C-alpha cells in the first residue's frame, strides 16, 4: 500500500515539474506573440486548469500587456 502511495506521489511530482518546466520554457523567450498566447492556453488546458479559468487568466495577462505593464514573455512569469 505504501509503495503504491509513493509511486503515485512520485508520478504527480514528475507531472508538476514537467508542467512548470514547460511554462518556464515558454515564458523565457523575448517577444510575446500570438503563438505564445496559444501555447500558454494549451498548456493550461492540458494541465486541467479548465477552459473558463484559462481564458480569464490569459485575458488578464493580455490586458497587462496592452496597458504596457508587461513588455516581454519573461515578465509574465
């Protein structure tokens, strides 16, 4: 039983690290492009954040960029 719990916990840790690694990789680039937004949306949906929550998050980030508060992808982190 404990081995199974450890295996599940280890698998979840690996998944979490992979997800955050992909987010960091995506946002470590310079310019924010439409592809950046699409990739971010896809990663969030794949991470089971939910479509509605993903859209709210991305829309809020887009608004920050439009207002000039964020100038490059790295600042989205």
